[in-house]
C-alpha cells in the first residue's frame, strides 16, 4: 500500500510539474490549417498571463521567425483581458505557406517559455502532403527544444529578397530528448534542412553567442546538402548540432586558397584581414582573403568563416597587384595578438573600452618604407574612455616572419563637450510623420559613444538597424526609407550608453 501511494505521489508531482510549465496551449488558426483568410487574426494562448509591464515597442514574446516576411503585414497587436492570449491582426498574400516560430515569452510570474512553438498554416486550399523526418544530434545528448526549418535556399547564402530574411516553408520543434523530429506539410520541391538550438533561452538565434546550429550534410564534407521531395516522405535526414568557435587566420587560409584556385590556378594571396567588435584573442568568426591572378588580371575576394563562404571578383582593390605574395608560413593571428598585447595593447585596453579590433596581413610597403619586402601584420584597436570622453586608437606593425614589433602608435581625440555643443541626450520625432516612403530621424548625444538606432514593427520584431557604431558628440540625422515595407505603425529606438528612448511613427502608402 505504501508503494502504491508513493507511486501515485510521484505521478502527481510529475503532473504538477508539467502543468506548471509556462507554454503555448493553443493557437488560432491551428497548426496545419488551410484556406486561412488573407485578412485575419492570429492568436496564441498561453498557460499563464503574459508579463504586461513591457513598454512598446517591446512585447513579452519573441518570434524567431514570421515567414515569408514580405508576404505578411501585421496591422495591430493586442491582448485578451486576462493577458493570456496574444492577438495579431494580419494581412497576408494568397496561396502562401506561412510559418510563425514563437521562441520566447515571459509570464507575469517571471517564468519563461518552456518550449518554442511552431505554427504552420497556409492561405492556399491545400497544404503539402509530405514530411521530412530524422534525428537531431546534440553534443550534450538532449536535443529538446531544437527548432527545425526547411527553406528553398540555404540560410547561409547571401539573401537577395526584399525582406532580408530566408523564406521558411515549414518548421517543427523537437519535444523529446532523443531528437526525433518530423516536419509536416511539405510540398514537392528541393529544400535545405537546418536545425537551431537556443542555448541561453533568450529567444534569439545567435550562433556567434554560443547557440547551436546544424544542417543536413549527406556526404560529411562540411557543406550543406539539399534534399528533394518528390511524391513521398523523406526519412533519415539526420543533423548534428555544433557550437561554432572563432578561427585564426591560418586555420581558414587553405580553404580560402582552394576556393580561389577554382577560378584560377595562379592565384597569389595578397591580403588577409578581419574586423571584430570584441577582443577574441586574435581569432574571428570570419576572415577575408584577397587573391590576384596575373593570367586573369583581376582579384578574387574570398570570405570564409563560421557562417559560410562568399566569393567575389573585382578589377580593383586597395592592395596593389604587384604586392609581394603572403607566404604559407607566417606568425598566426593569435600569436601576433599576444605579441601586440605585450607591446602596449593590454595597457591600452586597461585605459580604454575597445569596441573594434582590426587585424590585417600583407605587404604594406607604404606603411614601412625601411624595408618594402616585409610581410606585415597591422593590428588596430579602437577604444573609448568613459572617464574623459576620449576616443583613441592603438596600432602596431609586426614582422609576420619573426614577430618583431616594428612600430606602435597611440592617437587620441578629446571629445569633451563644451558650451557650444549638445549638453543632453535627445531623440526627436521623425519628420514628416506620417510619411511615405522616407522620413528623417534626428537625435543628439552629448559625448562620443556607441549608438544603436533600430526600427521595430508592432510585434517588437526588428525591421532594420539604421545605426550601430560609435558616433561623435552632436546632433545627427538619418533617413529611414520604408519603400519595401507595408503601411502601419513602427517604432524607432535610440540606445546610447544608459540612455534609451523610443518614439512611434506611421507609414502610410
């Protein structure tokens, strides 16, 4: 009898735990719905009330995706009286497969969403008849909460759509530790299957911040492979999640050289560079390589990194075509970073908040005329001092063959505000407002600092970043062009240091 009672107690405890999870309990339309009107209301109902204290344009929810972005216009957002249901009035295009991926929410009690929620529906008369299934393999073993998406193009390719986002045609959330998944409603076609895992559970998918990502790689060559659905289900589409790490320059050099030689065999490597917004000990998520082919007479620019590859060609470059070729052996970026740190970089970082580090390798003979045959590393730290509002740059030239520091230099610009300069932060109302299709946003900052100016739609989804970088003290103006956006209410938000301000604007077409 005691054993039976204990078993019942454990069952009740587990049931209570599940019930206590903050999650989406229903949506309208339901997942898999067809013939959804082009003008309708989408709703998500939660197990508990949402946090009602979020100021606009922020919402107590985050969508990892609303797709296709350029086919959906969100007209208004509101809540039920008990704040358990979120409503979105939308206008959408006909014959369109739509995906909402709700990746984060916070309740009035401070609980965050236990599982992401994927809603798939279509405004067409029928959905796709087929499925894609497989297993997600997480390095730590538990793949629960992994989001799986299928897209008509690779998510790593440079996007050319007006929306600036890949089109997601269907999605699924893994709700089991084994990682088994099934993506439903798939039509005949060629697709790329990608999996993402939000490691820090903040609702943003940011591999550069430690989130996991994986893609279908049938032949194990490290490159994405597409799948073809043709009158049947696909099984065994297994994906291994990985957490990406930054690379040194030499770690990616051979890959870049191989890619360049696909265009011409006589490619000379003339330049390697990367720019990061934080100090990563001489490593970066991407490196930029410039080659020159004497037979073709033009440059090949190869970017290789954590999130893909890009190849471009150009007739001109800042690096002269007669510059000496970078040898296969040189001091790598992580080692030269440590050398420069000891030569003054570490001291500079103690005095300034470094917001950008540039690392460049090449035959910069104009920078060191004493010996124009040297291959040089040029490192440049850009920093700002809160104490005296001073911008400064620390730079160093290093012989890439033996690590000899050839020169260092610190330059600074005092940016103390005077009575003739702006004395306070201010974000003005955009003008004109309402507008079509462009408007001007003016703001003022009293000192040089890092500034972001972003535009959000009524769901709190970021539409565009207008400014992300360090600006000098004074009044600044930026033009927001909404040619590719639908009519509606938008918010723009300025962040400068601890100052945050948000204003509303209306686009009327």
